């Protein structure tokens, strides 16, 4: 498959993930977005930029694959949806590990983020907000978790229909 088709496929999967989340299909939304976030090159996979070194110029082929700015998918919204879907699946999974030892990890990236987070102070980034909400959920405070997630500024981008 050529690069243009790969970018189109990845953009369609990102939109499907957002639509699934909006419809309340958390598992499907996570599965659509987890492939994008497994590699760590989301901008490149969506055709919204390339990861390059400081002094390296874009090749003409890379420039032709870039989407114009008005067609970009907001990466903060995409990250928020991905992490919230992972949180909503992992927290019950983590709580049930005491009763069923054969439970598998749903999102390794989320577990790594949760275990390696040195979170001190009020949340600032999308990741900080989701980690704070996860900590609240693990303590059983669902109202605080809702308030933290609801305070994300990206919800202004996710318009009501």
C-alpha cells in the first residue's frame, strides 16, 4: 500500500475512534486509536507533520503527503479520547485483578504511563488530567474523576450535534 493510502486509512481510523467514543462505544474507540498511539508517531501517521531532526529538510515526497492545516485532526482531542478510553477499560480491569489472576492488560501504554507518572500538583496536560482522574477512580471518587475529565479544554472542540 502506498503512503497516501496509509495516511488516508489512519485518518479514517482516527475519525472512527472519535465517533465511537462520542457514541459511547469505549472498547471500539480504544481499538481504533490504539494502533495510532502504539508507535508514537501520530502526526506522521495522520499526515500532519513529520518527525525529523533539527537541520533536516522535508523531501518533496514528504511535503506532498502533508495535509493542509484546515484538514488537521486535533491531536490533543485524539490523545484525550485515547487515554480516556484506556482509563475506562483499565480501571475496572485493575480492580478485578484481585479476583481473577488471568486478566490481561488492555493498554500497556496506559499502564506504563500510570506506573511511571510522578504526578505532583494540579493537572496541566491531557495526560495529567487523565492520570488524576484515574487516581480518583482507583480511590472510588467518581465525581472527582468526572470533574477532572470535564475540566479539559479540548471538550470545546468536541461539539454537540
